[in-house]
C-alpha cells in the first residue's frame, strides 16, 4: 500500500490492462445484455452509459485511499479481443481490506478466463498490494460467480437473507473471503495457469 | 403505527427509557472495555459516561431511519439497573433493525439479556414492523453467541480478520432473524403456571 501496478499484467492466455477509449464497443457487447446485468447493481447499459463507464475506468488504475478502484480490461492475448473485466476495490487501507469483482462476456465464459484473470488480480492484491483480506460478494442465485469464488479457494463467510432489497425483491447474498496467508499457502489445484506467487 | 407504550414489564424486568438518575448504575458497567465492544454510544472512560447517558436518554423511539431506541433494564424488585438493550433502525425501505445489548457483568449469567431481548424483538416486529433484526457479536463471546441461538437467530456471517478493533484483528459474527421466524413471546408473556386456566 499504496498500489500502483505495472501494466499490462500477463497470464498464460490473458492480458490485464487499463481501459482505453477504444474499448466502448467491446464493453457494450456484454454490458448491454440482460443475462450479464441480472445480478449486477447496474441494469443493462446503453452505449452512452458504456462510454461513460469506460471513461471512468480509464483512471481507475491504482489504490491509495479507501474506496479507490482498479478496474482492468481483460484481453485474450492471442486475438486481442476483450473478454471481460476484473476489479479490485480498496475497502480499508488501515485494515488492508479489499474486494474483488468480475464481469465476463458470455461469448467467452466457461473456459476458465475469469478464474485466470481473478487469480492474477488476487496475486496483485496479496503480493504488491500487501492486502490482508480480500472479499467478494454475489447474489446466492449467481452460481457462476460463487463457484468461481470457490475455485479460487475463497471461503463462504456470510449468507445474508432478506437483508436488503435488490431490483424490487428481497436480496439474498453470499460473501466469500480469503486471507493473505491462505492465498500464499494454497495448493494450485485448479487448472488455471498460475504465475508464481510473490 | 400506534404510539409506543412504555415501560414494558417482563417476568423479572422493567424496560424503560433512561433517566438522569441512572448515572450511578450506568457508571458501574458502561465504560468497561468488555462492554464497549457492544454499545452504540462508545465511551473511552468513566468521565464520558454522563455524555453517553445524555445520548441514550434521547433514544426514546424510532421515528426515522437512523434512530435508536435504548431501554434500560431494571430489576423489578430492587430497581437495580442491570443493563440495557437497544434497537437501531438501520434501513427503512428494507425494514432492517440492529439490536445491541449489555448486561453489567455483576448480573451476568441469569438470563436477563434474553428476557430483555425477547421483549425488544416483540417490539421490533410487532410494533415497529421491522422485517429483519440482526445482531453482531465478537467471535469469542460465547455467552452472547449462545444467547442469540437460544433466541432463534441464525448465524448469517462469520467474518475473520475483516477489520481492526483496538489494534487487533477482529472476528465478527452476524446473527439474524426474520419477522416470520420470530417465535413471539415465548419468554416474555408466558403466564406463570398459577395464572393459567386449568
Ligand atoms: C461470474 C462470471 C465471471 C463467471 O464466468 P465463468 O466463465 O463461469 O468463469 P471461468 O472463466 O472461470 O470459467 C469457469 C468454467 O469454465 C470451465 N473451465 C474450462 N477451462 C478451464 C480452465 N482452464 N480453468 C478453470 N475453469 C475452466 C470450468 O469448469 C467452469 O465451468 P463450469 O462452471 O461449467 O464448471 C460470469 O458468469 C459473468 O460474467 N457473469 C455475469 C456478471 C456477473 O454476474 N458478475 C459477478 C457479479 S457478483
């Protein structure tokens, strides 16, 4: 802390990099979809809203104070296509707490890309970021998301029932988390290619 | 909502709003470090207890979200202040309330907290129409964990090292109960056997 990573970040198949103005169409291709927006706080976005979101993300590349976000575009290295995005939010600099998130284009789901990108962002958080605990949250119906959390080795810490309203109905939410020592001590049992941890 | 009728009588306790004359009774426990973890009005030491009392004397009802109702629990026989319970209206649209409670350690282990909380839950669900009541607890506070389970609350979250409290990693549990789960008045309004119609 503070965290100013060197970009791009390369994994076996993927390149994680800051957003640029040229990404609007690629982002619109997945953020416009109802199936993608279903469990996100946002509804499906218009092209204008995507342009605005991309504009915002261009500057979200470092963590210094509480609430700062790193949001990175994830490219398939071989083709250069954007397959999704991953985020890391600093919740508390004092207690070294952060939160991760992910949104992937359904055209590219089911191939372990989200796992591979999330692994890189956790390496960043627990490595250079020296974060103590990383959490992630999702709707309990979002199977793809909580299964990803479990693949990463995160533990389910919370299951909230009807604790809030979400898109007009009672919300049910999972929170998963992982401590730095758990990340560093994990067995790389899943098939996602890993770069050596710090 | 009809107007709130206080005090509330339980088997052994009277629950009423705080009064100026409670200062001595409050001094006996409110500033204890073991108690500070659980109160809404924090104090650093005994010199701050009068301010805390002033704040709590103002906690007389829930008019708008953000308000807190704090009730002194007084033993019916000798009018000794044994602790207090509080209900904080944290969210109006989703009907969420948080409870906190403290018992002067001198009076611990006699079921007073459960008795007071049972009455507070009745109030939360029946009078204030709260949808979900939750309570937080230190992961090491086995008394309070047992108590919440006895009240029928579900463990919804177990956070590990998610924050720093007084310089140490915190472990926090969240318990919750929904209006439809609350077994009304089992502890509180059960008539003594002799009053039951045979
Ligand atoms: C959540 C989300 C990112 C998960 O995407 P995903 O494609 O399921 O995740 P991955 O890329 O890690 O792929 C995992 C799947 O690929 C398979 N896979 C194939 N090759 C793999 C590899 N090399 N490594 C790991 N998994 C691999 C896995 O078996 C798994 O399939 P399964 O779910 O049928 O078991 C995606 O569903 C999404 O973007 N949803 C919409 C937005 C959203 O809800 N975001 C989260 C909000 S909390």
